[in-house]
């Protein structure tokens, strides 16, 4: 995959749309404002292939700009969130790879709408961006966000998002399932080999830890135990000391002593 992307970068990198995230975030902000002025405006942008067949071809693109909330507070957070994720990915990957990732997510979302026969938005596509970001920057610390008064690393948020995606795929209808699987296909295409590598390394670490534990247990088992020690100097049979059992008047009823102290104590 990396070689293929490198080839595309050399041949077609100059055609990539730079700062794509800024266009997406700007479009979301404009749609949010217009939908507050005219609430029915938002329904004209959802990806509905039945309406596309009737000539509303703009829906193939406009669903990308659907706001994720009707609250001004949440939309500001959402715009910042998408901007932060997208700009960091584009900076790390370069415009072409980021364009391709987003384009594949669009293709998956369109396929989901076609397979399920339902209208879908951009939620799962944006989630695929977040999963990509969390995989690239797992320890990136998000400063206090709404209702969470402390910073948190994105890998834990990604884990919660993954659990939500699985729950939606199990409990949701076929529209939700198709949207989740298809829109996230770009993530698995880009990071499938990376995830397999993590699993292999984890299995190796588990086996190595098991071997180290078995070796340590064997060393303990082979080590002599239960030897007597001198009550005066502490020398022990485990250290090859000659320990005697002394029952003289001083040691009554008895004491374990090394040979030296057994003769002179």
C-alpha cells in the first residue's frame, strides 16, 4: 500500500487539493448558519440516491458539509474537532494521501446509501478520520472537552468510538450497518497491515513474557531451599557451610551452628 501511494504521489501529487480540511470545515459552518435561517435547507443536502436519480446530483457532495449538531456550543467544538484531526493528518500524510483517504470514505458512504436504500450523512466518514488520527497519534492529549474536566489521550476516545461503532452495527438497522462498514472501509484499507503488525507484536510479547516467567520459575525450583543456617554468623547450608546441630548446655535444647562456632562458642 505504501509503495502504491508513493507512486501516486510522484505522478499525481500536483493535482491534490491542498488544505481540504479547511474547505470541509468552512462548508460545515456555512451550512449550519443557513440551516438556522431555513431549517428545511439541511434536508436538501443529505445523501439520498433516490433524489440523486431525480436530478439532485449535488447531494453526492453536499452531505459532507452537514453539521453534527444544532447547538452553537457543540457546532463550534465539532468544527474545531474536524479541523484538528484533518489538518494533522494532512500534515503527516501530505495532500494526496489525505485526499485519497477522504475520497475512499466518500465512495464507501455512497455505496452504503446505495446498498441500504437509505439516506446517510457524514458521521461515519468523520469517524473514519478520527480512527486514522488516533492510530497515527495515539498519545495525543486532548485538553478538557465538554463534560470531561481533564485531558485525555485520543486512543481511549478511539476505543470508546470503536465500541459505539460495534454496538451500532449490532443493534442498528441495515442502514446503520451498511454506513458503518462501508464508510470505515478506507480506514481498514490504509491501516489493516498496521493493525495486524500490532497484533503480531502483542502475541510475541505475550509469548516472551511467558517464557521469562517459566525460566524464572525453573531457576527458583532448581535452587536448593530449606537449608539450615548458623544461629551466630548466619552462614547457611545453601552456601556450602557445614552446619552442625549443637545440644550443649549453652545451646539447650539445641542450636544450628557452623562448624567453626560449633567448636568454639
